[in-house]
C-alpha cells in the first residue's frame, strides 16, 4: 500500500518493536541457559534442558535447564549460607542493593520488555508500559521498606530462606513481587520461574549479579512442576510463596502442613465486574478491556463475570460488542496490538473447551469476526451472554479472554451474585454515585475492589485474595509482614506439664443443686446433640461437673449460628469496644468465683488463680482498647485518587484452646477475634471446659449479640478437625499439639481457610510478649484494598 | 450568498471525500426536539476517561508510510485559522494561499501524493475577513469558516449575535463557528442553551454550524457531555471544543467525552455530527493521537474533513517538517516551508 492509498483507507500499518538486542542476548545464551546458584551460573545436575517457545510463532527461543532435587538442595544451602550476613546488613545497605536493582531494571527496561513479549506472547505495549514499570516500582518501594525496617517494623526479623514459585502470566513482575519484599526483609530466596516463561527471570538474575547482590541471596532454578514440588518439599526452607492455580495452592498447603513453613498463596479468581445503571457505560466498557482483555485474559484478578443492572444490560452489551470489534489481536511485538498470543496450545484448548461447555449449558457465544491471525496460538475476545449462575463459565476460572454476562435487579442482588463464588480475589464496581460505590465495596468478598477502574496495581497497596483466591498479601506493609517473624522468636516453651487428675471414689465435689454445664450456641444454652456428657475432674480427682460431649452436629449448629450473626461484623468498632469493656466489667464482678474454679480445677495457688483472672480482665481491656484503633490506612499510589486499605473481619472463625491457663488462653484468643468483628466458635480447654461454660454467663449479661461467641465442649482434636473441614468457617486458630496443628493445616484446604496454629508449642499467656499483641489482630483480619480514583473538574 | 455545496473543480482537484460531503445536504444534522432525558442520562467518569486517552496514546502506532499518509489526512482536516486583532487582508490572503498548497509540491511528489490535490479543510477567520478569504479561495473548493456570535465570550445581545451570523453567511462563509452562553451550562439551564443554539441554527441557513462549547470554562466533564448533547439536539453540524482563547483548550479527555456524545447522539437519532478540537493541537504527534481517537471511538467514517476538523494555526508547520523528514531522512527546519 502506498501513501495515497493509505490516505484513502486510513488503515493501521505494521509497527514492529525492534528485537535486535534481545536476539543477541538469546544468541549468547543459545547453547542453553543455566541455573543461578550461589552467585554462579551452573549447569543442572540432570543435564536435561527443555525448550522455551515463543507462543506467537512457535519458534524455539532457547533451551532452559531442568533443575532437580539436587539442584534445589544446592540452591537452598547457598541461600541458607548467605542469609545470616544478608540479614545482618543494615536496612540501609539492603536498600542500596534494591535501589541498584531498580535502576538497572530501568536501564534495561526495553530489553526486559521485548524478552518478556517474545517468551510470553503478551503485547509489547503491556510488557513495556505495565509489567516492567510495575516491577521497577516494586524494587523502589521495597528499597524503602529495607531502609525503614528498623523503625517501622520494630521487633521483626526475616523468616530465613524462602522458596518462591511464580506463574507464566506476568513472569518478570511476579518475580519482582516475590523477590523485592523478601530481600528487603533480609531473607534469601530460591526463585522458580514458570516452565513456559523462564527467560526474563534469567535476565533478571544477571541484573542481580550486576547490582552486586551477594552470592546466594538470590538463586534462580528453572524447571517444571516437579522442580517446584522439590522446592516446596525441601526441609530447610522457612517459607513458601506461590502464585498460580488454586489447585496447586491447595496441594502446597497440604504438603507444608505441620512443617511450620510460612505460606503465602496468590491463586485464582472469578472476579465480578459490577455495572450499575448510573455508571459511565462507555468507561465501563473500557474498564472491561483493561480487565478481561488485558494479557489475553490470563490474569488471576481479571474480572471475568460481568454483572450488569437489567435496565442497561442490552445497551451495555451492544457497546461491548462494538468495542470488541476494534480490539486488534496479533503479533505481540507490534506496538499497535491489543491482544497477543495465548501462552501455550494446551491452555488455548482449555479455554476453548470451557467456552464450548458454557454454550452447551445455555450461554450464547459472540466473537468479533476475523479477529485472530491464522497461525500462532491465539484466541479471540469472547463474550458469553445468557449465562446463569449455574453455568460452568459463571463459576470456573477460564484464564482466557472470555467474559460471562449475568444481570441483576438491585444493589443487594449484585452483591449476592458477586459473592456467590468460591473465589474472592478482585472486583470492579461502576457507579457515578459515590454513596452506592462505597457502600458496595466493603460488602464484596474480595481482597481488592476497584471503583470505576480495573486492574490497577501499585507496590504500596497490598494485593491478595479472600476465600480460595489465596492466603496473605503482596505489596505494602501487609506484604512485608509475610516475610517477617517476630524477633526473638525463641521456641516457645513446651508448657508446664499439667498434673494428671486421678478419678476419685469420693464423687462429686459439691453436694448442692446439680449444676449442668451446657454448650453455648446462638446465644442459648444448648444440650449436646450426642446426649452424652463427660465428667470433669478437679486436680484432686473429684468430679466437679459434667460437660456435653460435643460432636460434628454441635459444630455445625454453632457455625450456623455464627454465620447468621454477621451483623457483628458490620457493627461499629465503638460498639465492639464497649461490649468488650462490659465483658471485662462483668468478669471482674465474679473474679473470686473464677479464681476458685481455677484453683479447684487446676490446683493453682490462690495467687496464681487471682493473677490469671486479673490478666484475663486486663486482656479484655487490651482488645477493647484496640477494637476502635486498629485502623486501616490510606495509600497514595500514582493515581489521582486514594486507596483505602481496610482491616476487615475474616468472618466465621474457629478457636481451639489449650489446657494451660484455661481462662486466660480462652480470653486471649477469643477477645481479638471478636474485637476485629469476627464471629467465633470456640472449643475451650478440653480438660477444663467448665471455665468456659462458666464464662457464657458473663457473656449473657454483657449485651453480646447471639451467635457472636459459640462454645462447643468436647474432644479438641476431633472438633477442631470438623471445624477445619467446615467450608463455612473462614479462619481457624488452633492451640494444641504438633500433630493437631498439622491436621488442621492439612484438612483446612477445602476452602483454603486462614489457619494459625502453634505447632505444639505452648505460649506463656501471662506474658504480654507472647500472650497478646498486634500479631493477634493481624491474624484476625484480612486487608481489603479499595481503589478510589476521583476527579470531575477539567 | 455563496452556494456552499457547489465546488469549482477548475483548479486544484478537491478531495474525493470532501466533494461527496459538500454535495450532500442530507448530512446536515436537522436536530431534534429538546429531550431532557437524553441529558439526565449522562454520566461521565473523568478518571476513567483520562485513563482511556492515556492508554490509547500507546495502543496504536503509526510508522513510515502510514504516518505520512495519516499526517496528510490531518492536513486535509485542518481549519487553517487566524483570529487576531491585527489580521489584515494581506495576512489572510497569505493564509489562503497556504490553504491551497499546504505542503510543498516536491514533498508531495516524493510521497506519491500529488494526485490527492491536498488542501486544508477550511480557512477560519473573523467576520471582517470573510470576503477577503472567499475571494482568495475562489475556485479552490476550500470553504471559509467564520467565527461568530460575539466570539469568543458570547457576551453580546442575542440579536447582535444572530445578525453577525447572517452577515457572515451573506459574505460567503460556508461554515459558522458559534460560541455559546457558558452560564447556561454552568447553571444547568439546558433549555435556554437549546433555544439559543436553535436560533443560531436558523440564522446559519445552509451554512454548516460548528458549536464551540468552550470546554475549558465548563468546569466538569459532565457539563461538557451535556452541553454537547444539547447542542446536537439543537442542530449543530459540528461540536467544537474551544475558541482557542480559554486557559485550557482542546485536550484528548474532553475530546473523548464529546466524541462519545456524538456516538450516543447517532445511536439515538442516526444523525452524524462532526467534531473539531481547537487550540492546543500543535504537534504532528498530537494530530495523530486525535485521528487515532476518532478512528477507535467513532470509526473510519469520521476520518475526513466532512466530519472532523482541527482548529489550528501552528500545527501545519510541524506536520510539514515531519513529512520532509520522512521524505529526506533529515530533520527539517521551519524556514524551509512557506509561512502561513
């Protein structure tokens, strides 16, 4: 076409990005790439290599090393050896390294972007304007955290050696999200890039060397899923950080159960995109382009479920179709292309199969004509209408450029549909009514809410999922905590062995009116479903009472009651504080009675018993004090707007209490949980349950709404397993044996509930260092980041 | 009164598209009754609009022949403008001569674009220069546009403003660029705005009416959108961003808002309305960003002078330099191109 013809057609021509510098790099690494272990590039001990392929062309870009268990072991050892010195550096010194790395990435930004596009198939516009700048930003931001760690994260230290496994959809960016906070906190890492996309991580490894990062601090081992599994299994890593599918995340949680390895998981999603009838519809359409047609829809937080208010549904769908027809799918290296290649034919087939299944289940398919090039691994932008909530395409993550449309009538129905998912990663809310938008955002079960926007990211704002979308956060201060543990984390004492009571022929301790300790469910005293009771023995062996033998049905009832008490999560923090103070007040009226009970049950001295009751009262004050002060924060990412990081209740939480300090431990776990707005199902000390059943009388006089605290007595291991397996329970704190801790972690994967276990180590509940603190509050909350762009003036 | 749709083809051949348009009366927007619902329905999210224009700048890329062709297209859509208190007939004649030959012939030849008969879209002047311009452009097919209605502030009595339109039309202006009473917008008095523009429309007769809404003085994106919609209902053939005299003139975000209203109006009525960003478009790169915005949001139909114009005075110079660079491989200098 010549100039005169183009003048008439006004077509777009080719605009290819130059690849010469990256071609040279690939040629230099043509033989095969290596593993970065202990500052050296070494061949894999297997001697095996696999191809890295450009998905847009099918061309082999190079050979990537297949690391095995021996390589992983070497890498972990190198990291372990390097870690003490790295941690001992001052925060400022680590900040200098991270800053150097950020600058180097900036200096090589085009090379990194081109390599990423070649290896992954994403449009060069995205790797150039999104992936690389965000990765650079992550290092800048975390250079700052390294610098500030001493003053802003006091009492915290690195967890040690971290195994990090990253996905193929944002290879370099995910490497940055993993490596930057880990290094800032003083950890050393073993990074395992995705099999499909290892190359940018290798280039990144070279930049680490160029930045002078000491040997062993960053180790990079390439390979397939097996390699990742070996890394997860390795006994000498202290933490696993994984981004990928929910299924693999579940496996990792199971495999690391009981190991004491810290865990963060960034998993899948089926995020809602909610458009109200007072939204800027044209902008909402563009929001969808930024969401589900970003990175070919291969985005965990892409909003793949469009929920549109009925009155505007037809208009919006028409506009979406018009917009879809102008999306340009093709050569990812072309600067004028909107959608590039799907990562691999297997993935393309998966997308296609799910779409076809959706059509079988009633969806209507629409794709713009002639959208895709004829060769290469491409999939067109796809719209599925007539999707009911039971359709597979409304429930399963497709991980492709496929949008499913559902409609709603009212705000409440929009929220209900949005939350009707096992996932809870992200969400997008479109309305020009700020009252509505800010009302909806807190009600969505999602770690991120984008108001009138989509897919906004910044290193200063935490990112991560609710429900089965993950555990933990990346970015911001909450992301830093994922790579830290309390300093002086001396192994907790194993606890003072409790005196074993002997059954005594003397019988009941009190010959008064029969006192029946029931369970406490939904604000009512409840008999055990089993109809059985267990004797509670005092330290001298006398029977001091009977408690119900709780079973799975009692747990079911208690969870149901807790679930229904959701008003507690919405009640004001002042109200929660007030009630906690009131509980403390009412306990203090009966301090002598509780002290006597402690003496009788545990054989504690009078002083010890009084001290425990006093400590329990103070602890209630402590969390009453925090209830209206554990605020979120306001972030200022580079947008015109704010991001609200809100500390939200996790939801329904189980608590399994230890036997030691039976009153204080019970209060110390319960108070922070309800202070943060959770509703609790508590399994009190198995040996001294009467302390807890006495306590419900205190609760009954303290204006605590029914169902906020539920108490089920019985065998701790059995009942906590039922709680761990219960899919309506969102979080579980377990304080018991090492074995029980492992079981809880293992079986909680059904809904990937948040677990916090003691691995069999007793706390000294009387001490303020171990028995209380902000860690309890952090574990009782999840952070939701609400992005609020604003502005209307010209 | 000059026959606006007739084109004298004896001299430089006009653009194909332009001929088609100027022969077709039906493309005028007849307007609609005042429909307040169409205004109330409008919701604009300024941040999202800005994100779209920011991202679009990097979503399309025009290289080599494509860049040259698109720049020529930009020239063909240009209202070459002089609106200055010291304008003289001599100055206006020079401008008209530039409008006839906006790009050096040797450059056009090198581009293989001589057959296009490239001219600018129009010449835009104050009323007192209309006759001079009409005479200077005789036979070129290039229409004269007159800014009118007490441009730029619109602070004269309505009758005076209507008389000014009629005078310019009588003097041979084929296009009238009118300004609106901004306080109608700022006080949300949409009916008054509608009536005012209807009166202008009537005074324009068969001349094309471009309504300048002065986005920089309308305070909000929602006002921009609503004013655009009201002006289209009142029969605007074009909606135009700015007089070029406001502190903030055309920007991509306000343009996007107006363009989306044009699209909306077309959905509602099937009438096509043109768009003219004015003021602030001064680089070749800017002009390409606008053309891409139009192509993406309105489609190819809008990519010609019949439905798209730039109001600009210095843009042409930059485009000429870019074209020379493309042809020769060397960066150009302003003095190598005839002054406008």
